[in-house]
C-alpha cells in the first residue's frame, strides 16, 4: 500500500486518467443496471410482489396471462391437491382510463385492470384510502403513480370502449404490469370489462386468466396430471412469460455483459501498459530483495484503491443522475444491485490486473544491472 | 565458519553445447569483514557475471558461494530474495533509484520489503542519510538530486539492512573524478567502520588506492594483483 500510494501522489495525472475511464465505466454500468431494473419492475412488479408460489395456466398458453383462459371451477379442485395451501384466481386486461368526458390527450391513461377476489392473498396492501370490498363492486385500488396523472382518492373514471366506470377507493405502491399502472378490482367487475363482447369468454363458466397457488412444496406435474388442460409453472416462470419481459431483460443483460467484458479488457490493457513501463523499477526492487509477492501486492493494492475510489465516485454520480432524471424514466437502483455490480467491477479489475502481476514474476532482476537487453 | 564472502571454484557457463561460453572459470575469492577488494578487467571478461553470482542474482554452474557463512548454491528463488534483502547490499552502476520516492522513502521501502517499519528503523535511516551528507535532502525526489547525491542515496539504500556484504558494480562510472573519489571513499569508510566485506568492480585504476586487495579478471580467470 505504501508504494502504491506514493506512486499515486507522484504520477497524479496518469492515475487520474485511468480513474476517469474507470469512473465512466462504473457510472455506465450502474445507470444501465438501474434502467434494466426499473424496466423489469415496470413490466412485472405486480407479479414480482405477488404472494403466490405457482400459477396454473391454460395448456398451450406459454405461461402468458393474455393467452390463457380457464374456469374458476378448477380453483376448487386445485385446493384439494397435495401441498396446495391456498388458491386465488386472477384476470388481467389492458385498457385505457379516461378522466371525465374530455378528449384531451393527457386525460387518457393506459392501465392494467386486474381482477381478484377482494380480501384474497392477491390483494396488495393499500397505502391510502382502504382496500377492496364486496359491498362496493365498482371500487378499485390503483397504483399511486396514477396520482401524478391527476387521479385522486374518490375519483371516478371511465374506461375507453366500455360503459363501466370505476371509483378509486385506495392507493397501493409498486404495482405495475406491462409498463402501466395496475388497477385492482373485483373479479365480477373485471369480467364485465374483459368479456364485454358477447362470446368472448368462449362459453367458459366463471372465466379467469390464471389461478395463483400458495404452497412451497407444490409439484407442478401433480397439478397438471389432476387438472386436464392446464399447465402449472412457478411464479418466476410466469414473470418470464409476461409480454416482452424476457426480450427486454435479455437486451439489458446483453448490454451489461458486453460492457463488463469490454471494460475488463480496457482496464487490463491499461494496467498492463503501466506495469510494462515500470519493468526496470521492478527489476531493481527484485535485485534489492523484493519478492514476487511483495511486488504483486503493490500492483493489486494499487488496482484495489483505484477501483474502489472509481466505483464510489461512479455510485455518487449515478445517484446524482437519478436525482435529476425525469420522474417517468423507469430508473430503479436498489442497494443490492449497486453492491452486486460494485463487487463485479472490483473483481473484474483485480482479475484483469493479474496478467500484470504474472508479468512481474517473469522480470529478471539482472535486468536492473543493465545486463539483459 | 567464517563470516564475509567466500567463493570457491565457481564456474559459470552461458548457453548450451557448441555455443557454450565459459564466462567464469574456477574462480575463488575470499573477502573478510572489514576488507575492501577491487576487481578490474577488460570488457567482457566476466566481471558483472562474477558480481551477480556473488550477489545471489545468478546461480553458478559449478562451485560454491557462501554469504555470511551460509551456502547459497541450493536455495530457492524466494530464499535468494531473502539473502539479497538481508545479507547483501548491491550498489549498481547507475544509482537506479525509484523515481516516485523521496530520499527517505527510498530506504523505508527496503525496510518494508522485510516487513513492518518501526520508529527505530526511521531514526536509523535518518542517521544513515545524515552520515552520508544527505540530511538536508530527505524529502527530495531523485530527479532533483545530482549524480553524486543519487549514488550516495544508493549507498545508503544498500546499507539500510546492515548487510554483511557490499557489492558495487562500477559505482563511479557515471560520475566525474571528484565525485567518484568521494563515493569510493564513502564505501571504504563504511567497510572499515561497520566491518563489511566489500567487492567493487571497476574500470578506473585511479579508484584502487582505497582498496585492500586488487584482483584481475581476464577470460573468466581471477588472479590476485596486489
Ligand atoms: N546472459 C548471457 N548469455 C550469454 N552470454 C552472456 C550473458 N551475459 C554475459 N554473457 C557473456 O559472458 C561474458 C562475460 O560478460 P560480463 O557481462 O560478465 O562481462 P563484464 O566483464 O562485466 O564486461 P563489461 O566490463 O563490458 O561490463 C561476455 O562474453 C558476455 O558476452
Ligand atoms: Mg559489466
């Protein structure tokens, strides 16, 4: 550490440049991961925060709510099956909420209507107002982001292309589906909206899109065997089945992977060039009696200090950026994510400096005496 | 077992087979504590090879080298590093200081190689530099020092671990006559007062007056001149 710090102090400019490169890389990594996290939250937070373990879909629906249609009568049967502790049906429709009678652009908001049984384990906890109640079938609890769009507690709104009107009785948080705010209502109300067109329920009694199951030890194959025409998957798999979710996440992860790989190379080359320039010095120190271990530690501690400070600056910049980002930007940085990517960056930097360390072990101390050319 | 440096029948070959070159041919020399020996010889005669072997930087092909009573012929690379650090002070042709360390830190870093640095080590380094007339330059970086000052720092660096053997490979090559005298004089003084065994390789006949013995190396063969 002694040598590492002394050298920083003496060649400020050189290390400053590398720090800048590293800071920019870290910044980009954090921003990208925050955006990825934000997007996937926006796409699936209702699913991610749901207190269910498994999901029963219609067979052949590719774990997608929009492709699946089942009868709720299956829920009763499912409840009898081994390891199933509770079941609850669910239906989802994408639609547009219209405030009042106006036709202005800003008064139309895309929403996801989610039909559930009031009081079931699928109903999220409200943060304002109160929860769903069977006495008020047109009452809805909605994601609090709708407040920013001008929706207040007690407001009534129309749905585009539907005669139904809904009244906001409560707000919930972190509930979005398919990038829009989730609006929870009773199943009966949802059916009126989803199957407004005659025959769109294909004649299925008590239609729902899926049945959510609780029970840690459920074996999906058991369920499928007992309920013909169904397909049971974990909640995680159901999340993957959300429209566009896999593709969206895949591209972000691809970008991050490329970014990290490229930065590993760039940093590795930088460290290597710096080490090469110091071959002579390292030779002298070896001639005086420094071991490979001593010199290796010099390099690693240098890279460690440099990486750590760059990552810290990168994190500060990222939070700074997040603070000035427009609110609609789907940016969500969790502490976990920041820690994970910090550690990844640190490990990458240390690994990429290992070639330099290897280089040191090969230096011949005789070089310092001007013998070997 | 006697201290100092003993080299017995050391032979060094470079290359293999047809290209084999005998750089040192059964060289023997013994330097006792407090003795300052000089090795002179034409270019290519094997002087640097000889000094590298004495300094645990290069292994001999045959023969034995004893530093401070301990044979180093069969040591691992790691153990050789330790011998170089503790028992040998090497003064190189050009001072070869580390550019980003000030005079004081040049010595401290050598201490660091051996482990923790205590306050006593610091006072020791300070006193050593004072003795060598560098008391006012403790915070200077090598780029701000004259050639003679740099070489004196290199001498201090070679002495900081209180080694039993001092080896100097043409320490005066980059200095003018005046400075060269000063530097050799300093080494001679250290050898006498601190009882070191020292060998200096040199081209410069004028530097020999400080030395107790003078050896001549030619075609890998060492002979006593004086
Ligand atoms: N690494 C090596 N591989 C092969 N031959 C070498 C090597 N190092 C030195 N030699 C040869 O060994 C002989 C002795 O070299 P050495 O460097 O010891 O001479 P020197 O007396 O120090 O010369 P100078 O006064 O020019 O420094 C020379 O003929 C040289 O070419
Ligand atoms: Mg030489």
